[in-house]
C-alpha cells in the first residue's frame, strides 16, 4: 500500500513516515501543497494524508484539485478543530479527519479503515490461539473452558479480536465499547482491560491481551512485536 | 443630518426656531404699523374731502369758488403731500393746488348727498410710480351748478418710511439670528460638557486601567443612567478580564507540570546511556504527559467554544435512566476496584444534548469516585418535575467545606491546592459541568455536609423537540 503524506512540518512528516513504514506501508512525503498535489496526481497512491495548514497552496486547495481528477481516499489533519473546518474538509471531498495532536494508533486505525474496501465482514466465529469467540451466541472459551463475561467485557474482547494485532487507544476503546466520545480524566479503560485480562489470561501461560504503554492495548498471541 | 454633530444639530434647530419667531413677529409688527399709518392718512383725506364739500355748498357760483381758493386750499395746507383739484362739471379747472406736482387722475366721485367714507378711496400710481391715494366728490353750488372736488395724497413719504422700517426689522432680526447662533453654539457646548467629561473618563480606561470608572458626580441627572450603565458594563468587563487573566495564569501553571515532567525525565535519561526498557519507560511516560496536556487543551477549547454564540446544541428528549445506566456501566469496573457501588434510581425524560449530558454526568461521577471511600455507594437519581428533570449524583465522603461550595464550579478550582494527584484531574471537570448546564439553560448545584453526604444536582429544563438550537 502506497501512502502520500503532505505535511510541511519536518518533524511531523518524519515520524509519520517512520511509523507508517513500520506498519507496512510505502510512504512518500511532500512538504508543500504544490509538490503534494503534483505527486498525488502523477503517482498512484492508495491514500493521501493531508495537512490543512500548508504554505503556498493550502490543504483545502490541494484537496479540491485532487478531487477534480481523482477519487483516492484523503484523510486530512488539522490543528483547528472548529466545526466549520471539519465540515468544509468533508464537503470538499475529504474522507476523514484527525485533529492535532492525535494518537498515532488512532491515525493508523483510520487509515486502515479507509483502505478496507467495502464494509467489514461480520464474522460469526473468531479463533485466536486457544481463544474461541462465538459472536452470534456471545460465548467465549479459553482453552476449552467457558469464560463468563459481562456484555461490555464481551464488546471489549470482540473489538480487540476483530482488530487482532492492532494497537487500540483508550479513546478508541471508550468510543466503541461505551459510546463515550470524549476524553475523561479517569482510567476506566485501563480498569476494564485489567478485569478482562484477569478473566481471559489469568492462569494461562500464553498471554493474549497486552498493554503497549503510552499507546493502548493489543490482542495477539505471544509478545507484541 | 444624521452625520452632523449634536451641537450643530441643536444649534441649527434653535436658529431655525428663532428665525421663524422673528419672521412672524416682524411681519405682524410691520403689517400693523403700515395699516395704522395708511388708516390715518386715509382718514385725513376723507376728512379734508368732507370739509371741502361742506364749504363748497355754501358758495354761490364758480367765481365764488375761485375767490375763496385760499380758504379751500387752507384745508389741505397742513400736509405738503396733499393735493386739491376743483373742476366744474364741464371739466374746467377752478382750483388746482398741487405741491407734490403729481397729476390727479380722473377719480370716480361720490354723489353730493352721500356721506364720504374711506371705502370710496381710490389708489393708483402716478408719474414715476409714486403711489397715490385719493377721493373725489360732487358738490352743488348755490346757483345749482355742480363742481367735482378731488383730494389726493402722494404716499411716497409713507412708502419710504415703511421701507426704512422694513430694512430696520430685517437688520435687527438678522442680527438677532446671528446672536442666537453664536449664543446657542456656546450654550449647547456648555450644556454638553458632561458628555465630553464622560468621553474623557472613558478614554482613560484601558485594559491596564480597568478599575477606573466614569465619574457619576460630574454628570447631570439625565446622564446618570447612561454613566451608571457604562460603569456596570465596565465592572462586568473587569470581572471577565480578571477571570480570563486568572484562567490564563492557571492554565499556564497547569501546563508547566507535565512539560516539566517530560523535560526533566528526558534530560535525566539522556545524561547517561540507559537500557532499552528504560528508554521505553521514558517514552511511554512522555506520551502519558502529552495525553494530559492534550486533555487540558481539549477541555479549555471546549469551555472557550461553549462561550461562543454559535455553539450548536443538538437537543433531543431521551430517557435519563437509560443513559445513567450506560454511564454507570462505564464506571462499573473503576468503582468495583475502589470498593464502591453505583446504584441508579428514578425515571425521567430529559431534553438535552446527549453527548454533553453524558459528559456532565461522567465528570460528576468521576469526581464522586475520587472522593468516595471504599465500602460506600454512589447514588444516581433521575427526578422528573413539571418544568424539567433533575439528575442527582450523591456520595458519602469527606464532603466539601462550606467555603468551597460556591467556588467548586470555577475553573481550576481545587479544594486542596497541594493535592498530590492533581495530574489525574485537570481542575476543569466541574467547570465543564457548569458550562454544559448553562448551555442547556439549566443549573448545576451542590449540597454537602462535611463528613456526610455530598449531592450534585443538574437541572435540565424541558423543551420542545428541535434538532438543533443555538445558545440563547
């Protein structure tokens, strides 16, 4: 998957490139709007990450001109989270946006969502290692043993296993599991993960739920790498 | 007109009034004077004509008329503007006394036995456009022959006199108008001085000198209201400025802690080689500090945006207890770890922005969890009333000191300034709750007993279903 990052701030561009390359993407960087537009139109990218505040030709201008010719997904980044800005970006044909500062895992998740073609398949059965999840009947077994989960714990486990190997931020988890779309000062998610982990991982040598400090949580077999 | 100064406007108006008054008075006086003068002259002419006719009637014939010329003329001698002409019925001139040398036209004569009155006077313009007035009458001499007596007066002297008067009136009135303009400009300027004083006072008020006020004592009664209103406005602005200043200071202060942590920890880590896990720990800790800063910025921006009149509320009517259950579930794990139980009671329908409702209750619940000792419970209640719904969040704990109750909703207010876990809360949670309630036209209040129960109550007024509504 080839991504284009249009970002004038060198540090931001560099860490985005590094992070995205390490997540398996091929990344090109343009540090101004004119170059960005040129690359976006000449080369074949799967997605464009576009900063709105750019010198010379700003992000809106780039987005508008890309849309005149191409229909590739565009995710825009903005530091001004005015409703009008977001609405404008989406009206001009942006597919999604993130407000700076954002969690890198959040960006990764948005990019993956945009690149996934069509709606996500609803799986009926998830098997990860010796963990079995019956999505229809909402039943969970670990090493053949039934594990009793509350409905919220089940949603949390389902989210983590659907995104196996993907780090999920606290905000993403709170939003998906409890529909809480604001950052709270509390460690609710941390506690919920701890309780889920006690039910899923306690007593098993192979741990499934891992904490990536400072970033979030991931479900995978063995140590995250 | 609207761009003219108040001073000029008042002066113009005043001048206009003075001009109109003077014009009316001048016209009336001039008119009265000229009427008076003409009436007197007319009467003189009429009286002369009457005398002449009476004298003529006693004369025998034309010869006698000529003979008594001096006597007849003596009747008009007193006024050099008067002329007298006596003719026979055939038109032969018997007497022609004419000091003004202005010919008398042939006038319609009053019959000899009819009383001569002013209505019979005739007016004409003689040589050189001199205005004339005159009267004529027939008289029968003793021998039966008829004569025509004409008396006329040149009015040029009167016209001249009136002309002098007219110009005098014009000049006097003109001078009066000029004096009125000058005086009114001066007086209005004087009268408006209090306005300039207010302006001077206002000019002296700057962001640095917001405590200055407009001196009400210098203002006349009419301007007291204006000056007090301005002072009240200044007070509000000053309070707003003070709050903003305090807020900025607090914010900068609160931002220092996470930045100091990041910087300090990073510097220590860089001072000598470390193991990979130490670096990882540092980076993770830095990310946590960044999250803290981000949350703080997000909260501050939320509060700032809530004050904008364009803040859009998406209010709907929903079941409050269902939402409370959801929020309760969210905090369930956290509460269980702290040995606290969350219970929900009551039913109510709430008209609110669901997202903001959740945020407000979550902030209160997070706050309650922070202060509830293990083994106690937090009670969430929903109560419907005729005007709206109230949501209560009640917990047992240390309580809030009476001195803090009023201030607890203020931004960055912390009951304990030295609290060690200030990192876990931004000090903005309750300020956000208050702002959310203000956006809904509702109220946030708190009752607390020290060492007893603390109850936060949010009152949401009911309203009609509308997809979006603007603040105020």
